[in-house]
C-alpha cells in the first residue's frame, strides 16, 4: 500500500504562485509515475501534470508554461510549482501515484487551491 499526503494549497490572488507537495509513504518502491489532477466545482477531474520515475513530464495545455512538476525520488515527494495563477485554476488538487506492477492508482485526499480575481 501507498499513502499520499498533499500540502501547500491555499488562497492566492490572480497572478500569484503556490507550490504543492505530495509525500508518499508505505510501499514506495512500487511507484512508477506520479501526477497531479484537479477537480473544479461541477467539473470532472482532469490531469494537470505527470512525471515518470525517469523524469519525463507531461502537462495539460491549460497549464503549460505556468506550472512545473518535479520529483525528489529520495524523499518520495512530488511537487507542483504553480505560477501566474488564474481564477480558472481554482480546484481541489489531487496527487496520484501508479503502481509499477499492477497499475493500481493511489490517490491523496486533495488540497484546495483558490485563486481570487
């Protein structure tokens, strides 16, 4: 089993920055890709950014050039640096980790990000 704990959410004005962290514990040796998803009010959960164990990244078009995902494998932690935030970035942000062997997805509890205009 893998446990994921997110932190770093909060309230920020448009144009501001936040950094989210997701710390993994438990059977972290089984983790392959890790990523951030978000779900706005009344919307479906969507991929924000993904990073593999080798460091390859993928971003949603809406955040390219503004958000950066990174990973510290020694600390079993993934980060999401969010710059130039917009009100439409307001959502609950979830961390996800994929099991390398089974493909099972582990989810964190989510952290609220609110961007005021």
